C-alpha cells in the first residue's frame, strides 16, 4: 500500500512538472510580437554626404491589435526626433518588422507631425551581422502594411532583435 502511494505521488509530481513546462511554453509562444534595438548606421544627408546616425527603439503589439512603443533618433548634424509607435507588423518568419508612428518631438520643428515608417531586419546573430534598417517619411499615417521595403541600410553597430 505504501509503495503504491509513493508511486502515485511520483506520477502526480511528474505530471505537475510537465504542466508547468507546457504552460511556460504556451506563455512564451503567446508573447506579443516586438522589435527592439539600439543601433548605429550611416545615411546620406541632403548634400549627399555620408553621416553617422543612431536609433533606439522598442515597438510591440498589444492584445487589442494595436501597438505601443517609441523610437529615438539622433545624428552627427544634431537632428534629434522621437516617434510614438502606433502600429507594428512582425512577419511570420520573425526576422522582419514594420512599424510606424508620428514624430512627436524634433529639434527641427518642421519634422513635427510627419510619420515615419520603419522596417528592421534581424540577421539572426548577436551584433550587426545581417541586421538592416529602412525608413521613409510620410505626411499621413502609412500604417504597417505587408510590402517589401526599399533598399535597406546595413546596421554598423549595436544590435536589433525581432521576436
């Protein structure tokens, strides 16, 4: 009788452990899609000169199919701006994310109210190998639609992650 009770207890303990592991897997797979990063890259300015730029961002989907997050940008010419993320699309292969939002702060006030649509691709390795960024400005909400971005810019420092 005692051996049978110990056997039942062992089986119940094993089942409880499996439920914890399965539950953790379900919670992890149910996490909302997101893109995060702190990166450096080079772009052309209005005069065609190459300038160094940096961006930090966190964009994630919410349970009501909207998004929340931010992007902060600055470059060597002194331009700074902040975007409030309004939408995000993370594609099924989870290496490409599109997100957009209005510029809510800028050192050059003519940028205020414009929208930035950004695409980031995670090269799948820690660091910059294969990471790229692409962006375009709009006078209206471009959304986060499924389209291939234009020519992407390689990330030169930092890291970005699409989950």
